C-alpha cells in the first residue's frame, strides 16, 4: 500500500472518507490521529443550541412536537457526521451508539436521546468505566432496557442481562445467578419529570433498592449499581470484548488472538482509556495490511454520509433521513438491542438497488424535489483518485469515458469497490 493509499485508508476508517483538501494536505495519518485524540474542545456545546425540551404525554400537538424535535435531532446529528472538525470523534461516538444501543421507538422522547448523545460524546475517548456509568444511569437506557422499573420486590433482569452479554463480558462469562444478583444490585434507579425545569432526569430512590447481600461475578457484599459498573468495567473479559469490537470496526473482523491480547492489555494498563486503545489500533502495522484494506462493506449510514462528505454534496437532511429510512438504517432506530447488521448483513438486492438509485440522486444538480446538489468540479481521474485510491477496474474506467463529471461521480458511487470501506 503506497503512501496515498495509506492515507485514504486511514481516512476511511478514522472518518467517513477523505475530501480532496484532506488528501492533498501534507500531513501524515499519525499527526492527524494525535490532533484528533488530543482535541479538548467542548464535545457537548453544540447540543445545547438544539433547545429540545421535555414534552408531556397525550395530545396530538405534543406528539407532533416530538416528531418535529426528532427531525431536528436527526438534522443536527447528520450535520456532525458529515462536517464536524474532528471526524474521528464522530466515528468513535457512532461506535458507541451502535454498541450501547437505545431506540427512539421505545424511548419516545427526543430529549432523552439528546441527553444520551451528550453522554456518549463527552465520554467517547475517555474512561470506559465513566462511560458505562453514564450509560447505565441515563434516562434513555433506564427506559429502553427497563431498569427504571427494576425495584426491590419486583426485579427486572433486562439491563442486567444485556449489560453483560452485549456491552461488557460477552456470552459464556457469566451465569444466570449473576444476572439475578446483578439485577438486585441495579435496583433503585428510575427517571422523574421535573415540571419546573421541564426536564426528565435520572434519580436514585433508596426505598426502591434491594439492600441485601449479593454474590456477583465473584464479589460478595451489599452491592449497588456503581459496584456493578466497577466490576464489569475492570473485568478481563470486558477488556477483550471492547478490544475485539473496536478492532473489528476500525480494522477487520475476527482479529488474531495476539492483537486482542495486545489491545486488551492497553485497555487495562491505561485504566480503561478508550483513546489509548483507539490510538493503538491506528498505530498497529496490521491496520495497514492487505487484510484490513477495503475489508468492510459500508453500512447505509456510512455509504450516505461518506458520499456527502467526500463529494461535498449539498443536502437537505430531511431528505437524507428519508433515504436512510429506505435503506433501513436511521440513527437511534436500530431494530433490536443487538444493534445493526454488520457487513454482509446489508448485502441484499433491495438495499443494493436503493444505493444505485441514491448514487444518481446525490450527484444531480440541486433541486428542491430531490434535496441533493453536486457541484464539485473534478476530472474523471481526480474522482478515481479521491473515491477509489486509483484502484480502478478497467471496465469501470472504460465506462466512464465520455460521461459528464456528475455521471462519473454517480458511476463510481454505484461501483462495487466504493461500497467497501
């Protein structure tokens, strides 16, 4: 892999693909990585400007308001994904959205999703234990996996099960007794609306907590939610789970045992620092291996966001959300707690046909009826370099002869190689 291909590969994984100016800048991936990881800007500042407040249940007006708020949140989120100045932060935050799944279909209130987004963004590069605590006590997760209903005398095991199976340890590393005892320890937390501040907040209610002794993953005592989080965040199996999932997302699936062990060791030695693990991934020689290059099928979100970003396409994000809905992947609307399909899960005829149609739509001149506008003036060779690292099939190159700029862009977006990240 030559230097240009290495940089393009890095940008596809550390962001959603490079723009022309990013590829032309004389800055190496290692320098970009350090710049993005050391970024100390306020990761929640832009969220406050959305001004999405709590809404009461009931009337059609309130339901309409929630729908408007959901669209506003979607517009803002897509803006961040496409044009935020720290694309690595967007990629890692999106990783946590997929890992710690919540769905607006169950949570219903956009304000809770907005609060959840803030928690993920603030902790995206930080201490995994703090992130896990923030997720566990978020109104969105308390609602989505029913821990708000979990109380002494009426135990709900849903979050206790999923936090071990999907979020930390992985299957085979806990027992049914651990699920039950964990659920007891997690009692006490619920959500409450504050009519004065017009907000919905998490609250710990002591009388709802089971105060008895629990036996949980080898620890015994009068454990509470914070003890569960501390035990899980520091468990060796969690280090391996997070290492494996991060590597799979940013490099390739089924990492070799030595890679998992190396990253798990980084996780542990750095006191669960997520940024340290991310840095280790992008600094690994295996990251630039042939096995990693174009090894992922782009998800619908990646395909759309990457196309908009790389080609600097003007877009009505309301129309973009419609396109994502037709492709089957709207942010915060995953079908189950397991999140979205991976790679070949998106490889089906209807989805691919929709991508082909969308490639044509996104590269048209802007019109109100389609919501997209492409105006980047590049030659065919420049487009091949930008979107395909100049790895162009002769058939594709021949097919591009005589086509307009936008037609070549459409052809490339529809090509098999471009579907790979």
